[in-house]
């Protein structure tokens, strides 16, 4: 059981490591060395990373990869992808290459509305609250004018504030349901600052409201927070081509491929067990771009999965159809992304990723990210309905197993050659390494 410690956050980095080594690793020097090996030799850069969060003791590397050949709305991109899972970047690149000669990806932002709510309880007469809200609403806008000034200049701000009666769900429960346009910022700080001010103004105005007495005594603020459910911050992306341009194998004509593909997507539309894995594959691509560009992948994940269940049953984020011999595959999902603020101007690799994408605005990044999702899903379904997923996965996994067994460069060369014509399984890789070494 871990020891209790107080004031840990105030210890220096070295003392934190010392405490850890003492209490968790029996003062093992190798453990200490591992943590220190991952420190950056550039002290300034290390300090920057240390200060992103609290109690930082080392850095945790993830691969920073790129997937070239993405033709999106007739413009070519190389996508930055930060992900540890083997095959994801290879699959994205393969899908990009396939679609670049078939018109590329089309993408379009449908809407960009963000949401935040002040949740409160009110125990008085509803009509009186409605009346009070009419006079309160303009005062709420005025109360945040300092916070919204810059956002307004950039073309954003608060778009509306509604009073919502939620008493059928919970007795006495009401909301200020607020919508925002945050332009190129993800906007979390902006939204939360506005909401917290709305809550304060709601209370102070209630005290002064002369419409009826004791209003403030009947109001209790529960919390003020943005919502990561953003069904009105939507982006669409699609690919389409003549059926005859789709892949074919000796066992599957292009027509059969198209039909099998559509059926595979249909299964994800109706079967939640499949839909979750199907969407997980989509998020492989989306999260990789979201992380590389310094956005909040947890927010994106939560919002995407909530959107996938918006009609009461969890379903696919992509759809496929065949019409007049044309195959069309599309994705629609909410993506509340930013290209300014947060990590975007702090993390050197995030800056580089945005530069690689030619400094997109938030809308452009929404389009690019949705494309990463549909490309990933195309590659996954393509494998699933033809060779199966393991062939590609195990080829990539081979390198992980070789590294795990500390294969030398010459061993790697020989074994990669061997597995060009033999199916990769963990046990066969181990047998072959042992054979080489004996
Ligand atoms: C693995 O990370 C993702 C897949 O399972 C997605 C899918 O099944 O569609 C391959």
C-alpha cells in the first residue's frame, strides 16, 4: 500500500523522485535512472513540460508520426499523428493514397456552436422566475462584457442564453443554457469564465429584484461548466467513386467489395457491440490528430460518443451507400477544436504540427480531423472485409516483438524477410529469434 505523504507537490523534482524511489521502488537506482533518462537536456524545454501539469517527474514519449498524401477539398496535406498503436499511421497513409487518385476527401463544417450551462435550484413560483429572467438576460450580457470584448472582436461571443425548466427531471432544477461562438479557440476558459460570472450575476440580481421578495433565498447555484456535448459543432467528410474504381481481389469483385463494405457499415449502424469498435477505429485517427495539434482528446472522445448515442442507441459515426453505381462513404461528428490558446502556442511539437497543416483555423482543423477519422475507418473496414485485421496488425506488431526481445539490426533484417512470406504470430517470432540465436 502506498505511504501517505503531505506537501508532496512542494518538493523539488529530485526530492519527489527520491520519495518515490524510497516508498515504491526500494530505492532501485535503475528506476531513478529510467525517469531521468527521459528528461530533456535542454533545461528550458524541460521546464516548459514540467509546468504543463503538477508533480511532473519525467516525460512520457509518444511517437509523433506523419501520414502524407491526404487530398482534402483539392488541397494536399501531410497529417501529424500522435499515437502509440501500431498500424494506425500506416492505415491512414494507405487510405489517403487510395483516395487521392479518386477525387480525394470532401469535408465541410456544418456548425460551430459551443455550449455551457449554469445549473441551479429554484423553489419559488415558475412564472416569477420567468419574469425575473426577462430582466436578467441583458444584464448577463453586460456583466461579461470585459471577458467577451476580445472574443467579440474576433467575431465570436455569446450567441444566446436561455432559461430551461428541468423540473420534470429533478424537482426545482433549472438551467441557464448558454451558447457560444469561440472562433479559433476551443474556448473552455472563455466559456467557463462567462458562466461563473453569469452565476454571480444571477445571485446579485436576484437580491435586488423588486418583482417579488426573497427571490435570492429561493435560488441555489449548483455549478457552472461548459458542456463537451456539442451536437451543433458539427463537421462532415466523405469520399465517393464509381464502384469499378474500388479494390477487387480474386475472391471479391469491386461490386461485391462495395456491397460487403456497405453491409459492414450497416452492421455498425444497428449493432452497438460492433459500433463501439467501429467508432474506436475512427477515433484512432481522430485522437492522433487531436493530440498532435494540442487539443483535448478526452473532450473530443466524450462528445463523439455522446453524439453516436443521440437517438437513444449507440450507432456508427460513418455511413456508406451505393447509388447509381457510385459508392459513397461519409462521416458526421462534433469536433470542438481550437488552433489558438491552450497548448497551441506553447508545445513546440504542437506548433510544428499546426505549421505542417499550414496554420489552419479551427474550421479547417475540424475538416482535416474528420478526414483522419473517415480514412482510418475506411482502412479498417477494407482490411476486415478482405484479409482480416491481423495480417496488417501483426506485420506492424512484429517490430514491437523484435524490440521486446532486443533483436539486433541484423536479426531484425533476417526476421522481417522471413515474415514477408510467413504469418506473424507471437510464438513463431519468438521461435525464430531463438533459432537465430542458437
Ligand atoms: C483497432 O484499434 C481498431 C479496429 O478494431 C477498428 C474496427 O474494428 O473497425 C481495427
